[in-house]
C-alpha cells in the first residue's frame, strides 16, 4: 500500500485543496488522520510551581482551570473538530487561525492578531529507505500568558524542552512566556540542521552512484532528491521572514531581553538556508557527473569497438592474403606455412595492442 | 476546423491588437464571440431578502430598479456593445474600464477608481486531449454597494457562491458587499489549484514518455506544456500584486474585518505560484531526462554495433584462416574438419558473448 | 550593395559614436540621410478650427505664425542643421535636446525640462526577406501648447492620428494638447504589437527548420533572430520607465483626466515586454530542438552503420565459411550448392532485418 | 618576454596586494613604472587668458604660482612619491586619496570629500595581436577651482580637450571649472565606445573560427575574450553609480546648468553597458556554435565511417561469394568472369553511393 | 588519518549543531581543540606608553589591572570555559556573544550591543596538497576603550600589527582605539587577497588538466575546488554588509576621522568578492573545457576507428578479389603476382592515408 502524504511538491498534489468551495471558517481537518486519539497536554506554571494535565476532550478543555498564570498547551492530532473549537474559544482565537491550523498545507508565515502571534512552521522527517521527506505542520500561537502548539501527530520534538521546564528554578519558568516561545521556535529551527545532514549525506551517496552506473534510474533518483530538497528549502526560506518580523517588531509580546536570542535563531535560519544551497549545488554537480559519465561510457563503448576492429581486421586481411589464388604464394608449400601465418597474425595483434595500451595509458594519467 | 483562441502566448498571437488605431474609449469586443446571446444575471439583496432577475437587453438594464440596496450583476458574453454601454452608464464606470472589459487580452491588474475597484483576473480551462489551456478574462468591479462580474462565456464558476447567497441568513448577505467580493475572488483563486493539478499530472506523464521514447515529437510536447505553464504563471504572478494591494489599502471598500480573509487569499496565491514553480522545475527535469535518454539511446545503438562486430568478426577471421591456400592446413583432410571449424567459431562467439554479458551486467547494477 | 543601418546591436556597431570628441551642443546628424528633402508638417488647432501647413525651410519656420493656440509640428528627415536650429529656437529647446534628436542612437528615455518633456522612443520595421529589424528613433517633445515629433524618414505612422484630428468636433481637439500627446505615444506603443507578431512568426518558422535540418546555418539564423529580438526588447524595456514616470508625475503637463489613459499605455507596454519574453522563451526552445536534432541525426547515422554491418557481416561470414579449404565441405558437390548458400545469406539478412525492424518500431512509438 | 599587467582578472592576479601589511597612508606606487620621467602639465585660465606650464619636480609644484584662478593639472607617471606628496599638499588632498591614486587597482568609484570629489575611472586599450585589453587607472579630482587628472602613462586622451581649451573664447573657459570636469569625464566615457567596437569585432571573428575549426584552442580563445569583456564590464558597471551620484547630488561642485550634460553622459554609460551585454550575448552564441560544431564534426566523422563501410563491405561480400569452393560456381569458367564480378562490385558501390548522396542532399537542404 | 575540520560545506557537515537541545547561554566550545593551552595576550597602551602581558588563566584575567586606558586582548584557543567566562565578565559581554565566540560555525556578521560591537569574520588557510581551505572563526569585539580578538589557534595574523603598535609614537597608539580596530579588520580583509591568489592559481592549473585528460577524477577535482570557492565566497559576501554597517553608522564607536579608512576596507571587500566571482567564472570555463574535451576525445576515438577501417577494409577487399575462384584470374600465373597484389594493397592504403591526412590538416588549422 502506497503511503499517502500531504502536498509539498507536484508529485504529491492529491489533496491540494479539499476545501475549495466551502465558506471560510468551516473547521475541517485537511490532511490525513495520523493519530488514533488526539491528546491535549497542558502545563501551567509560574516561577515557583508547575502543574501538568492531559485534557481528554472538548468538555475538559472548557472546564479546566489553570492554577498558575502561564500556560503551555500542546495538541497532538487535529481531527476532533469539537475539541479544536473548544480550544479556539477558550483562548479567543480568530476563526481563520483555527482554519489554518487544521488546513495543514500552509506556507510558513507569521500573522499578528494583536493579542497573539500565529506562526506556521513546517517540520520534516527524513525517511532513509525511500530517500524522501515527510512534512508536518506545526502551528505555534504566542499570547501574553500562553503558548499553544499544534502538531498533526506526536513527534517527541518538545520532550527536551518540557524537561527543562520541569526543572525547578529554570530560567524558562522565571523569565516570562516569551522565553518559552523562544525555546519552542529554537527547537523547531534546530531540527533543520539534522535534516540538512541527512540530505547532504544522500546527495554524497548519489555522487558515487552517478559516477559508476549512469543509468536513467539514477537520474530519476537525483531528480527526486532535488525535489525533496526544494520542498525543504521552500519551507525554510519563509522562516527568515518569520524570524525577521519577530526581531524587528518592537513593543510586542517579545521583551527587549529576548530580542538578541531571536536574532540568534534568525542567524541559524540564514545558516540553514545557506547549507541547503550547498546541498543544491552539490546535487547540481552530481547531475554534471551523471551526464559526464554517460559520455564517458560512450567513449568506452567506442573504444571497445575500436579495439575489436584493431585486433581482428588486420588478422582477417592476413588470412585473406594467404587465401589468394596465386600460383606462387609464399610459404604455401612450407610445412609450417600455416603456423607461420598464424604467428604473423598474432604478432600483428600483439603489436597493435601494445600501441593501443601505450596510447590509453598516456590518456588516463 | 482549428479552434481559435485569444493571445496568451506567441503561439496564439493572431488577434494581439485588433483595436490598434482606434481612439481610446471605442467599445469593440476584442476576442471571439463565445456565447450566442449575452445574459445578464442580477441579484439584489440585503440581510433579510434576495431578489434575482435576468435582464435580456440594454433597455432592461436601464429600467431595472433594484429592490434591495446590495447588487451583484454577472454578465456572460460581451459582444453586445449597446448592453455593455448601458451597464457602464448605470454604474458610472470610466470609459477605459469598459474598454478593458471588452478587450480580453489584459494582464491581471487592479485599478482604483476611487468609487470602485476594477480587477482583471484570468481563468484557465485545461483541455486534456490537446494538453493545452484555454483562457478566460474575468473582470470584477467592486463598488460600495455592488459587485459586477464580466465573463466571456458561461463557466458555472460562481454557481456555488450563488447558492450560498440564496441561503437565508447567510453571512454572505449580512456582512456587507466586501464579503461577497471576497467570495468572488476566492472562487477564482481556488480554480488555480485544480489547474496546477492538471498541469502537474501532464508533466509527470511526460516524464515517462521522455525516458522511454526520446523522439523529437516528445520534445515538442514538453516545450508546448512549458509554454502553457508559463502562460498560467504569467497570469498568476500579478495576482500577488492585486491581492497585496487589496490587503495593504486601508480605509477603502474592504472593511477591517475582511482584511484577514484577503490576507488568506494572498497566501493561497503565493502557494499557487510556488506550486507552478514546482511544476516548472519538474518540466526542467523532464527535459534533462529527455536529453539523457537520447544519449543513452546512442550508447545502446553503439553497443549493438559492438556486439555484432564481436560476434561476426572473429568467426569471419576463423573462416578466412581455414580458407588460406596452404598445403598443410590442419583438419583439412579430417572428415569432420568443417564441423570442427564451425564449432570453433561458435565457441569463440559464446565465449565473447559471455564476457560481454558479464561486463554489461556489472554496468547495469 | 549592403544596406547600412544604425547601431542597435554589436553586429551593427559601425557608427557607434561618430560625434566622439566634438564639444556638446554641436548639431550634426549622426545617422544616414534617409529622406531626400526634410519636410516639416505643422497643424495648428483649437476646439473649433484647424489649419495645416508645410514649412519648406528654416526661414519659413521662423516666419510662420500659428493661427490657433495649439500646435503639432512633425519633421521627416533630420539632416538640415539650419532647419533644426530654427525649430529649436522657435520652441525654446535646450541644445542637448536638439543634439539628442539628431544623434539617432539614443536609448528610450524621458527628460523633464520643466516647460516641456522630451521623450525618445525607438520604432522598428520588420524586413521579412532579411529576417531583421530596422530601427527608427522618434523624438517627441510635449510642451504646454505644442507637440513636436521628429522622425528620420516618412513612416506614415501618424496618418490615422492626423485624420482623427482633422475631424471636426473630435475629442482630440477639445481636450487639450496632452490628449494629442497621449495619442502620439499610444500610436507608437501599438506598433510594437505588430512587431511582436512578426518576430513570433519568424521564431515559429525556425522551430520547423531546426527540427528538420540541423545545419550550422540554421543555428546562425536562430542566433540572428535572437539578436533582433533582444534589440527590440532593449528598446521596449525602458518604455516602462518612460510611461511609469509620466503616470507618476503629478501636476505636470498631463492633466489628471489623461492619467488613466497613460496608465493604460503603461499596461500595454508591460504586455509587450511579456510577449517579447514569450518569443525569447520560444527561441530558447528552438535552440534546444536544434541541439537535440543534431544528436538525433547522430543516432540515425549510427543506426545506418549498424544496419549495414548487420546485413553484410553475417553474409560475409557465410561466404567465408563456404570458402574454407576442407575436403568435405557440405553442399560443395551439390548442383545448387552455390544458390543454397546465397539463399542462406539472404535468409539471415531478412531475419536480422526483421529483428531490427521490430526493435526500431518499438522505440519509435 | 612576457608583458606584465595590473590585476584585472584572475589570469593577472600577480600584484593583487603588494601593499598588504603596510600602515594606511604610505605612498607607494602599486603598479609598474610605465613612463620614464613623470610629467606634470598645468594649465591656468580664466575666460580671457590661458597659461600653460610643465612642472618638472616636487619643488616646481610647490613654487608655482597660478596666474589665473582656474587650474587643470595633469600628471603622467606616478612613481615619484616626492612629487605626488607635493601635489597632494598643494591641493589639500586626504592621504587616502593620494594612496588610492597610486594604488592602481581600484574599482571605479566616486568619493565626496566635501571640498572636492575624487573619481576613479578605468580606461582600456585593446591590443589586437594578443586579443586582450590593457588597463589604465585614471584618477580625476574635481575641486571648486581646479581639476586634477592622474594617469599612469601618457595616453594622449586629453589632447582634443586641451585644444578646445586653448581656443580663445571657448565655452570651456567661460563656463566654470565644472564644465571642464564634464569634458574630462565625457572624454573618458567616449573611449568605451571604441573599445566596445573592438571587442564586438573580435567576437564576430571568433564566430567564424568556432564554426569552422572547433579545436580546443578556439574554446580557450573564446574564454579569454569573455574574460577581457567581463573585465571591461566590471569597470563600466560602477560608472553608472559614479555618474548617477553626480547627477543626483544637488548644491555641490556641479552647477545646475551642467546637470543636463552629466545626465547625458549617464545615458552614454548605460548605453555602453548595454552594448557590452550585447557582446557578451554574442560570445554566448559563439560558445553554442562551438559546441554544436564539435557535434557536427562527430556526425561527419561517423558519416565517413558509414560511407567506407557501405562502399567496401558489399564488395567484400561479393568477393567472398565468388571465393566459395563450390563445384558449380556461376561465371567461374567464363572468360570474363573475373571482370564481370568486378563490374558487379562497382555497380553495387555506385548504386549505394547514389542512395547515400540523395539522402545526404535531402538532409542538407 | 583524515584531518577533520569545521562545517563549511555539505562535505564537512559532521558537527553542524553539536549544541542542539542545550539551553542558550551554555558555554561549550563547538569546534575541535586546536591549541594545547589557551593563551591570552594583552597589551595596554596610551599615546606614550605600552605594557604587554600574558595571562595564563581565569584568575589572572580577573586580577589583572590595566596600567593604561586602552586595551587590546587577544585569545588563542577557546576550550577553557572558565577562562572565557572570566573574560566575558570582565568586559561585560552578553552571554550570547560568549556563546557565539565559542560556537565556531557562525556566519560573518556584526551585532551592535550598544557599548560594544561584536564582529564575526572567517579566515581561511589554503592547503596546497589537498587543494582545500581550512576555516578559522575570528571574533572581534570593539568597545570604547578596548579591542578583543578571539582565535581558535595561533595564526600569527596580528604580528605585524602588534609590531606597529609597539613602535613609540605610532599613530595607532595616539589616534584612539577605533584606529586599532580598523587595523585588525584591515589585516583580516587583506588576507583574502592571498587566498584569492591561491584559488585562482589552482583553477588555472585545472584548466590544463581538464583539456588534457578529461577523466571523471578531474571533474571531481573541479567540483571540489568550486565548493571551496563557494565556501570562501559565502564568508566574504556578508563582509560587505558588516563593513557597510560600520561605514554608515554615525555617532558610534568609530570617529568621523576613521570613517574614510573603513570605506577603504569596504572597497577592498567589494574587490575581493569581484575577484572571487572571476575565479568562479574561470571554473565555469574549466567545466566547459572539460566537457568539450570529453567530446573531442570521442571524436578522436571515432577517427581512429575510421582510419583503421579505411586502411584495412580496402586491402581485405583486394585480398578477397584475388581469392575468387575464377579460371582466368589476372596475375594468377605471373611470378610476382602475389607481390603485385600486396603492392596494390599498399598503394591503396597510402593513397587513402594521404586523403585522410589532408582532410585532417584542413580541419585542424
């Protein structure tokens, strides 16, 4: 059974716009259902205390009272429209935001809704066996006292961050919610470095393939990898803008003290894009190597033809000469005439082979 | 009979400028007549009520009294100059706007005439059998209390929107005319996703063709598809500007509440352009595959030549050897001499074929 | 005799800078003399009346009294320095403007001299037989009460405009001189559409040539056409800036009412550049087709070689086999031995040809 | 002996940074000594009078009293540090300006030092025999009452300007020093047109070479010419900025009246860059022609092989057939059997040649 | 043993983000330890006096009293976290700055922290034997009274600068700390010229390799060099921005008098980028030469095949002719018949060889 994924490239366009024709604001999860039961994990904390809870359904979300002022709510699985509506209402989110969270084919972007910021970031998982990436849309909503994260399925991405938050006396708790938001975004951007490594290794592996067996299948593999790369690049590129906006916006949700940290993530984002461009250059080189290998293969093929011709044509001529019907044919009556002629053929062949060998060696140096 | 279309690419340039030389403001429909009788559908509504009418001619347009304040007037077919003039006068449109509506080779654009906005958007229909797109120019005029849409022929595009408008209590009725205008533009932009799907499928189909039979006709088909794609891209690209202008303009026809919805369409437009770029990349790859297939074909051709030479040249040599006129020729007087020599030829051929086969298998891995 | 033209591309660089070294302001016509006697046509008009005159020489220009306030003066042929100086003095033109009018190798541009605007626009005539364009520089000077047009030779470009002006009660007369200026520029921009058609047709014609006979001469023709295209594009591109400046400048010679008409021409200009880019893309494809045809030609050449080898090499082997000097050669003593062997050769040839034919047909599908 | 030049391309990188490590402000001439004795020519003038002098050394520069307010000082040869320092002190130049004048590997630029402007412009001399350009850095300093020009060696560039200045009553004298500065820059920009002509001719000459003998040496020559071209383009490109700055700066050294003349030179600069781009396009085409010629050469090579095979293989078969050892061989006992067989061979050859000829002619059309 | 380096290209991605997951502000040196013991060299000076010291550890840094107001502190080796923390605290550096200094994979950048500027610049060392560059990150912190420089290992880069500072009465001492900062940056930018020279020489060396032996290994070497070049370019490009920011910022740490010197370095940076682009163009040409050489090699291969066929096929035919079994074979009974036929073969061969030779010579000219 073919694994079906969301639309990131023309090769995966099936569900491009399931929603076309519906009025805006209709909450339908566009994407496949990836997690059996959606899970809402919530952490409420201030400098001194932290409480964790799992909210099973829409009712629980509405009922739940946060014991501490700051809240981080993380959702895995988006197919329960009731639950999503409850979360949207509780935190006062705009219908379009809810729609974008569910419609998981968004470009990375940041929208400022005054009371909160809405970020869309795409994460990728590299599958070594199919040499392809799988995309996840992560929505991050940053309010004055809450951070909401929405994922299509459990990824374990935020586990390290959660551990740091659980540590009593962590800066993450004392420094305000914008510090937590920074941590979330930093975690997401850092994942791109792992991805760049995987793509780079795959490209290098292809370099050898292209040089050794320039078959059309290899060309396809190169093209496929290029598409995966461009998909990632297209998701990484707008991150510059997202983070640039965060860095430049003054007097917003992010305090002056967090600004240098955001600038630092922005630097990482620029670095990621540069590394992706490196991999793209590398793939361009692989294509060149492929095309050049095809040509070299032809050269070798023609060389084999030349060698064959060189070895057999002169011998055939010699045989033809001694097959002429002249009365006085040299060696014709000699006892070893036949073997002399065979010897002549072999000498010629060896001589020509020697010439050929020297010429070839000179070229290969 | 060849189907004639409007100018979207150099391959369809025939009617580029039928109007050249006429003074500006002359109402002539530049484009072919596509619909037997133009039809004017008009809907007048407010929050509570909606009246529909079909206006058959210019006189009816002038006479008609709108029972409700908000009006959506849609025109199919543009060849009745009288009718067009009546509409223009009734809604106070600038002569140049009327001219642009009729002159259906416009670039997508938005012009602000103070009391109303004039948008030109191009729609495309994909014809699977000719692997080409057909263009329609849709003109949208957005006033403070009316929306006018002009199409060259009935397309059924707006039927879903009309149904939503007919539903009593629909937001589309209560939220002001700018909400309807949003619906019209949203419908048009959403059509591009369908188109991108069709183009993407066509490109993928070509990938296989290019790999399997690299004939010049395939190259032409690739080029033709690329032209169709660039035609669409050239129509989609200015939509960014059109929607960007709508999003940025403050204090205009669009209310603050509709702004996020426009921003949403803008995001879709950016996404469309990206998907089109993906298809273009894919076509670039198809071209590479084509060229590489031509080279591979040559390699195979030369290999066949090499194999032939390898199989027959040595055997010919052996035959030549036993045709030499020596007195003491081995096997000459043996009863089965002839068959021994044939056996020698065959052994040589099989041996060489085995060497060849191993070499080939090594390369193909 | 070779027809000599002005410098628009490196292939026609001869007269690039005849004036180099002279002090600025020296009136010398750089370009060839194209019209035997320069002709000055002048039209003086207001809403109700129009008077036309032809001024034969400098003295007539100085003497002539315009009976009506608005004047359109058109000059064919620029080689009479005396005449040009008289015109310059009468309308108070800056020496540099006069110099640029005569030095017909200018880039299209617009210069604002306060009292008047100076536009340079390049026109092109397509010569079907040489598949090349011929350039004309048209200078347009737009004052508050006059429009001056300077052409190197009579082109008949403005005849339609003149007819419209002669019509009593024409808007062109009543709406102010800026409306006439709009008409002049509109006429010039519209000519580009005809040119685009001609270039597009030439490019399409080459597509077939490139596919059928990929000789070096065809490559040269493709390159030449590309140069002509780039020449035109280089003249069309700055028109965007020229018209953009006209549209943006507020409170100048053009009234607020003419502004939308200028914006309309600007749209046409953008469209022209897009169409030229289409033709350029098409030429790029033609080049690809050419190169691919060269490769296909090689494939065919090698196939012929393969077929020849396939047909004759096996037969030669059979002949060799029956030429061996064995005592017991099959069929040697049979009456029809010879014809049997010939039959064997033919059977082999037919069999191999059949295999080849099937393989080829499979590839061509 | 190899001629050594300054660093303009990676092929001439030797003296890239002779000064690296020295403190800024050290006056060392980086470049080779090109003129045996530096010469300082000075012209002092006002509207009515002009005095010329040659200042042999630093002392003379310090002593010299300008009899008239306006001064043009021109220096050939920069290796006399003493002399340069004297000039710098006399006109109050910043140490960095003096350093840049001597360090002749600068990019073209303009620096505003308040009291004076410092322009660096690069001139090129085309050497037909080596098909290469030689670079000269010309420094121009424009003060309120003086113009200083520094050249590495006498070039005779400014002789025409000097003659115009010597003419009594010349505008160049009466209109202020900015008019002279304009003349200097105009002279330098005009030289580029000559250069473009030379480069264009060289590129056209290569077009024929590439088509006729596609040897690797030709490819090298194409690449070399491209490098020269890019060197020139890199020097011409920043001139746009230099002149744009001059045109835009208001209330500086250049009076309002000179502004249009500067705008005129700016137009020339834009034109030069466009012409250089034309030559670059032309070289790109030459490269295509070269590569296509290599392919065509291969096609011809294979065609020769095919023709050879076609002519000799069938004849060999016929000879083989009549060499078979059948008892009843046709024509074997006929008197003219031998000649009949030779005739058969020739007929076959002529027939095949005819087929080949027709096929070839069909392709070449 | 393979030498391991920091991540500058996808080929050296190993340590891309060792720190991923750690909270920001953790001081860990990301990079390898290059220097056995970190060394802190400090120079304290004013116009008249200068004191030097080496601070062995964190305690020494904290204890040390600067005898003069201006301080230059240089660190070799970054692995001692204690020491780094002490320096950071003493000069009041932001934790992120400390982190960036240690995390040696930064893009070149400049951050303004109000009291001080933080610059990251990358230096490269060219290794001739591996034809690769090794990167060092140099961090420069410019405060109002101090300059701090951090290097991963001793490079001897600043030795010349230190000597100039030691000279009594040097401008470097009297002109303020911004003059020293200029000297540091100038030294770093000047190193790029040396690097450009090395890369250019390597590229030129490859030009010959590519022309003479177009083996796949050469293509790999070309690609590798291109990667090294792009790595350097990617580090040089942001320097424009770094220096542009320094030049533009008014009223900061750099005084008005130092501004022209910074503009001078900016010019050098632009020049470096241009020279790198030259080398890149050169490498592009090398690639073209490589590909063209592969084609030429094929042409030669086919030519050898043609020559072989030309020499042996006609002779084989002649042998076949005299091997035909006709009763009346010319020369059959002549004494020297055999040698006559051999002579005929040789004559044919010589004749054809002559034709071939002339044809070849005509092509090679």
